[in-house]
């Protein structure tokens, strides 16, 4: 049970970082997920250098790229959600995210 509580707490922290969505939170999220800049940059469709500029605050991503950045990082959390829910059903995972986005609106 303690391990499950730890999983829930970790997932809650990761989701909070996605919801916050600023450059510091997204950088921390990437690091907590153990993803490299190169991995995320490829998923977002920008160079590793460009992602580094965003993370360091040298430049701000355009609205579309900021959304892609958040989405690609949240995609990596889906595996942890699947384990917590005990299913890989993408519809249920999508519903879980919808609930998480609506909390504390």
C-alpha cells in the first residue's frame, strides 16, 4: 500500500508540473521523467539547442510550440497513469487527464 501511495504522490507532482506549465516546471518535469533535451526536442520538433534556450529563459516558445512542449512531456506521464489505473486503455487515460485539467479551475 505504501508503494501505491508513493506512486499516487509522484503522479500528482508530475501532473502539477504539467499544469503549471512554465519553463521552470517543464524543465523540472523533463528531468524528473529522466528525459534528455534531445529526446524532448525531437518530439516537439525543434533542435536540442532551441529547447535549451527555452529552458534557460533565453527565448520564449511560440504558443504552438509551448503547447507541444507540454503535451510531449505529458505523454511520458501516460505510462505512470496506466500503471496507477491498471489499464492501458487510452480512452480511460484521456478521461483521467480531462479530470486532472478541470481540478482547481
